[in-house]
C-alpha cells in the first residue's frame, strides 16, 4: 500500500497554508501539483543546457536536443507505443485534438460523414469536432449515458454507420469519474472502418494504457494532469496515419527544404512541431513520467480508489448531499451537490477552510444539462492525498451546511 | 484573513432563501438575459419603464447565494428610480464590490461590500447589474460577465 505521507514530501506546495489553515488540495482533476523531481528537471535544464533544439552544433544545443528527445522516448514507453515518432508534442490535450481535427479531419471528412462522441465529453472533445462539422458538412452524433453516468453501449451499434469516420471518446470523464470501455468502442468502430481518438487527459494519472494493446488511432493527454508542467501535452497517432496527414502549423523545424516556390515537409513527428517547442516543459513531463513510474501507477490507482471509497461512504451519510456520477469502478472523482446550496458557495466556504475543490460545470456543460444542474462541486484525489484530508473535506462540508441551513 | 461572515451576511441569506421580485413580469417593456459562464448562473431580468422611471423590476433564474441576493437587492433598489440614475448606481456598486472608493449612496446594497474580500465572487455580484445594463440598452445578445 502506498504511503501518501512519504510522497507528500516531494510536493513542497502541500506545506503551505490557505486562509491560515493547512492546504487540502482536492482539485487534482483540474491540475495536479508538481513533485521536486519535475521542478528540479526544469531548473536543471535552464541552469545547465538551456539552448534551442535540433539546430545548433554547439554542446548546449546537443544536450538540450538529447533531453527533449529523451522525454519523447519516455512518453513512448509510458504509452506503450510501438514507435517514438508516433509521439507528437503539443501544448496540451486540447491542441492535440484540434490538430487531428484540422489535419486528419479536414482531409478525411466530407458532407454527410459522421463523427461519434459521447455524452460525457469535455468541451475540448466537442467543440473542435463541431468546428470541423461546420467546415466539412459532417454530422456530430452522441452516445447517450444513463443517470449513473454510464455510456449506453447497446446504442453504439445503432449509432455506428458506414458514414462514421471517427469516434472521439474520453477514457475517464472529468466531470463524473466514469471509466469508459474504450477497448470495446475501438473494436466496434474499427469493424465499420471508423478511426478512434481517445481523450486520455483525465485518465493517464490513474489508468495504465498501452497503445499497441488498445489499438486506438489517436490518443491525447496533457502533462499538467500527470504531475508535469502546464503548456505541454501529447498527441499519439499511428505512424501510417501521421505520415499521410498534412502539417498543422507551418514554420521552422517542420520543414526539410524551403524555397519561395515550394517547401518539403519534415518527417513525423517534426512535421507537426512548428516553431521552438516548450523544451523545459517536455523535459519536465519526462521527469513526471519517471516519478509516476517510480511510485507505480497501480499503487497510485489503488490508493486513490481507497480514498474515493472512503469519501463516497462518508458522502452517503451527509443529509442533502447527492453524488453526481455513480458508475461502478470510477476513477478518483467525487462530484456532488448539496440541497439548497449552490456549488459556487460551497467552493468559497471550503476554500475558507483551506480545502481547494472545483465548483462549476467542469467544461462539460452538456453533462450538467443532462443532470439538470447548473454546476457541481468536485473533489478529486491524487497520490498525495490522505484520509485526514478526506475528513477535513467533510468537516468543511458540515460547516457549509451549518452556515447555510441554520 | 477574509471573514466568511462579511460575505455571507444574514441579509444575503435572507434574500437567497426568499428572493424579492422573483418571477415573470407581464407587461414588461425591457428585457435581458445574463449568463455567468464561470459557475453557470442564469438570470432573466424584466423591467417596466414609464416616462424614464423604472416602475417594476423582476427576475427569474438560478444562481449562487451571492448572485441571487444581488439580483433580489437590485430589483428592490431599482423601483422608482430614474433610468438616468442607473449608470451612476452601477458604477458605484461595481467600485464597492471591487473594494474601490465610491461616492454613491448604496443603501441596502451595502451588504454586498464584503464581496470585495472575495475577488472570485465579484462576477456573481455584478451579473444582475450587467444584465440590467443590457436591458436598458436593449441588447439582443445575452450578456456574460466574462
């Protein structure tokens, strides 16, 4: 069993106080805190070999390039991808999805074609496809869910047609915590010749994935939800797909030769990485992956499952509390509402007690509409959270109810 | 440390639980919808303005305690006011909730002064006022506090 107290020492920010009380950070689904290993890796890069990559012959540039490409290899191994050139650096999961929509999407979709998403997608996995539909005349269809937040898999066969070109679905719902059966969705989609993009932003810190075993065509995630820096993320794409795709942005580093008459593009993954990338971010993400692997993803998941179970049992005893998202086998997220109290008020009062949660629509307004709610309060757990912190959360919830309902 | 009681005063709880002037307004001649994308607050404001004087103001919608109480208190404060006074009152209110000096007499609206200690909640307090502004200027698009 993972001892969170041991790992907490790696996260200096957890020692700070908020409103005079020790910080209880339960907004990990928005972004995780960063361990010393990540902070040190970025600082070490800036102190010892800060240089631009892939161009200088000098020592610093060589070292920076090696560290940058080293991070790419760590990501390949973490995702279980077959080839390192299948790993494209982006600003985050959002940019990775937009990249696929604007390159693969624009060349493979036409009027009457269909894109299938799910009812629990983050706006980042809805809006880029709506934009693509507007450009191409394609149609967006949605896999519905039930009141627990479980996808209605028996509807998938009906929704998949010979016009379905792409299925874009999240592995873990950021608003509900549901873990979706993406392997089954991929199998069904491939059977009708559709490609599949899996949004792994909320999943990678909790669920082990393997690209070869999963067989998805595209997979995206953000570094900052995996204990890494913001502004760095990853697009995984199958080699043959990436090779056939047109470039995303034009600029330096994505070319082989430029004349005013014609430009030839670089090979993958560089074809999709125009301009100087977030070098320190990539190095930091590599360090975050090393960190997560040293703790062990299965240990992290077991610890979070235990915390979630304890928190869920505690939540069920609170009068007037309703848990939003009750799918079996959820990952690390407790979304809830309190009768008669708006989630935003809950958030402010919890903050006053030093407890950081998210209140709002979690960039998933269709999910809120489904439950007929304006917003929810969401506590989300990470490897450094403790049972004492779960207790502090519920003490603070008690305070909210006392203040509002007395 | 910011005291929660400065924000959540009894008057605010009272107006949250029992919002005044809540519901439709038949015969309204000014209308606007407001939306706070941050927390999902939705507000629909209806006014009856005659000879430049706000005779009636009613609102509908759902929101947090701060935005509901603010809308409720605003509708109370508007009745009988000249349209021309509203801009000045809004300016004063806005300055008050941002913790800036203001000169306008706020009356009961002053219970929302505590919002200034909670910058994340300024948008909640001003949603009704932005919506009012849109209603008086007959904006077609729903207003947002973003």
